[in-house]
C-alpha cells in the first residue's frame, strides 16, 4: 500500500490507547490521508485494540469483523494489546492484513507498503527502552495528550497489562519537555499527562514531580491534568505541589479497584484502605473541590458478599465523582486466573449493576455541589449557540456562547446541574 487515501480508525480501551490513536490520526492527516467516519468504506482501517477483560476481547473481535464488512476492498490493520497477546485469534478472522503489537504500532508506516492477502504479523519482543514515537497527539482543539511513560512492573495479580505493554519505561525528560513546549506553541492550552503507571516515571533520577515542576514553568501552558496515578506513588511533597500549583487541575483519577483490605491483598495492590482514606482526606483538605475518579473491579475470585459490601460502603464514604467499573475476567498467565472460588458471571453482573447505580448517584451529587460557584472553563466546542467544555475538576459543562470563545478560558458561573452535567453562564 503506497500513498494517501481514506482512513477509518477505531480505538478501544484506556486513555493511553486513545492518546496513541489520536497521534496516529494526526500523522495520517499530515501525510495527506482523509479521515472518514467509522464504518465508511476506507482504503485502510485501523483497529487499536484492548485486552483488559473478556468483554474487551469480544469487542475487539466484533469491531474487526465490522471493519472487514464495511471495507471489503480496503486493508485492515489490527494493532495494540489484543493483537499483541491474541495474534492467532486475530489471524483467524478473514480479511485482516496487518497485525502489530503494542510497540510495533509505532512503525506502522514502515509496514504499509508490504501488505499482502496473507496477514503480516509483527509482535513486540522484549522491549527495554522507551519507544519514542514521532507522532504528537491531541484530544481536541484545546487539549493535548502528552505521553511520558508506558508499561508497568507492579504485576497486580489480575492484570494482563504488564504482559501486553511490557515493563515500566519512561520517556526521556528532555523529549517530554520538548514535546510539551511544541504543543503549547501549536496553541494547546491544556496538556493531559498519560502513561500506564505515571507515578513510577523515572528517567536518570528524574521523577514525576520533577517533570510536573518543569512542565508548569512552560510559558503559555495554562493547565496540566494528570490522567491516572496510583495512590501509593503520591507522597507528601507531591501532595503539597498539587495543591499549591495553580496550573495543575484539581482532578485525579486514583484506581482503587476494591474498598476491602482482604480483596486488595489478594489483588496484590500496594496500599490499604486506611492509606487510601488518609491520602484522600489530605487531598480534600488541601484542594476542597477536587474531582476524584476511580477504577473498580467486581468479582475477583473469592470476593464474598461481605467483601463486596465493604467496597460499596468505602466508595460511598470516599464520595468519588465517578467510577469506572470492570467485571473481573480470567486473563491467561496471571496469578488470579488459577485462584480458587471464581465468581459466577451472574453475581459479577449484579455487582457491576449496583456499582453503576452508585456511580450515577455520586456523579449527580458531585455536580450538584458545584451550583453557585464560579469556575474558569476552557471552552472546547460550540454548537447551536452553546459552548461545551470541562470544569477544572472534570465535570462536563455547557453555557450559551459563540464559537469565537473556543480555546479561551472564561470565568463562568454554575447555574444548574442535570444528570451529572453542569449548565452555566459566562460572567
Ligand atoms: S498498577 Fe496493577 S492494575 Fe495498573 S497496570 Fe500495573 S499491574 Fe495493571
């Protein structure tokens, strides 16, 4: 395959996958490709896959089949975590031309001229150095992802990510700062730091706090958002910095996974509920309106009704702003796969549904607490005379306003809340 054409792209999974797909999309556009909506016929269709649960595997397979049906004459490339760990399953789907592992996807353009009917399969071998990608990524016209880390060494007992993405690797300090400065020059007002386990960032003695300090010095950068960070990597120095630096957005995604100490221990997590509670209390004392989101796994082997109830009550107590809920599923070659007392699917579904309802209640309550306050909003889009964006503490907001206010920060008064979203008026 040579030259430009039409590209369709679908992304499953985490923020890092999203960031990597956005970067790819931009690179294709720079090379003259036209991006077409999903399920439109395309010369090339890319599916950036996920394998974090059984549901993610099933969805990855379905989306690949959809792509083949939508573009029977085009080429199909399947990349990312599901491709890396399940290449045989992908190869078995007729119509796939290219299968690339999680790091190999950075070399996608090298493989395009060599596509034949029989799929070309290139998976990651042992990766020991952070893979610099020349692609820069943006999530919108106003916010851009900045990837500084990949992989994980924690090996939580249920998790397949270390197998799919390899060991924890950090981008060089200089390259991270250079890309940040470039993005700011391009006009982005907010950067979102991304990685698999950001708190373990380590490059020649420089840690996450060092990079945060440097990034907030960049002239023209208005806001910095930390996408997700493990609570045990946040020490007092970091807590103080987060609360004192006005460029850091008052929003953290802190994966809890379970609110029961026995379950956390079986998961192999590196904190107790007491530590989690203590850090959250400090964060709330120092940053009163901070938006705290979390990830949760229901149905780990051996999770009793009492353990689940302990999790429910801990989550209520922590009053998260939102929950991302996952039903546990057996992942090959993980310690939890062979644990006794696997939980029945119906029980997992029931627990997930209860958590979903709790999440909706928490989201609504958090949004309602913002009524009457005023906040600086970075407006991202405009439609039918209405602007939309996110509050600093990560709640969707709309207000009447014109398109020329996109990518500007405006003081906005919060007037009302509905279904976890806010409505405001520019001041
Ligand atoms: S910290 Fe645990 S859950 Fe998160 S990616 Fe690493 S091994 Fe997986």
